[in-house]
C-alpha cells in the first residue's frame, strides 16, 4: 500500500489501481470561520485532479469533511464510494449524483475490491466520530481520526496493528503527544505516524517520543 500525506489528517492510499482518500482537506475553508487557522502550506493542486475510488470522512468538521475539497471528486460524471458516519454522511450526500453514500457508523464493515474497512470508536466533539481500520490482505492500518485518549476505544481494536495514524496536536479535543504516546503503548503498532500538525501551527512532530515513529512530509509518500 502506497500512502501519501495530504496535510492535516488527510491521507491518500493506493493499491492495485484503487485510490482511497481519508479526510482530504485541500482548501482554506477553515480560515473563513477561524482566521487563525489559515493554512500555512499552499494546496498542491495535482491532488485535486485525481479520481478516487473511495473517500472516507471520519467526522463532520470542516478540515475533515470539506465541501470545497470534496466538490473536486464528487462530480456528476464520477462514481465514488463514500464512507462517513451519521453527521458527515448527511452533509456529504447533499452532493447527490451517482455516488454510493454509505452511512459508516461505529462497528460497520465494508469490503471493496479486496480491501476491508471497519469503523471504530473515536472520542471527539462531533456527535458521531469514527476511526477506521483498513486491511489490504497484507497489512492492517488504523487511522484513529480526531480523538482523545478513551479506554473504550481499545474494545474495538484488534490485537495486531501494523501502522497507526493518530493526531498529536493536543488541541481541538485531540490527543497531545504524551497521551498519543500512551495510546501507542496500548495499541503496540509496528509503526506509528503522527498527524494533524504543521498546517495550522508550528508543532514539531519530531518531539513525539515513540521510537517506531515515522514523521510524514506533506505531499510525499510515507516510507513505511
């Protein structure tokens, strides 16, 4: 699985001709509501011209479910599988068209072209946040979505996680680096990738303590 960081919590996963976008935020929509969160890195517009097969939005916050980004993918002449929990699902399906909008609440599973998706618990301010586990037949990836450390989350997580992606910015009801490190100790992934930094702030992700961390670079493949 080739995985590229799109900035903030956005990821692009590619395997065998299938392209999956998770929480893409490729606009400056948030700054219209909160000017202090103006993006510090320009949008690389080449990512607006891809044709995704699957889009996953983990919750209904603008930097995760962004109409100004999604409009580039959910067009009248495309057909995309969209996975989103209740509140985000209600927002995204306003695009209409021939897309397959799946209400992807906690405990829901779906298999697409041999790739399995499972929605798991997250603890955030949106009413229906989720994380997602993605299995491609070779590895198991766990993307927490925006979340705080909550012990009930671990009930949903299988014993073996190859790669864990999680927020470490410590604001907006997300884990800080200390709690994210504790989360890693509980999950015990082979590798962990910190996210949700660098677009609205100057947080140094190199200060994240786990030895098995992989620090992503925006718009580049994450070397796992």
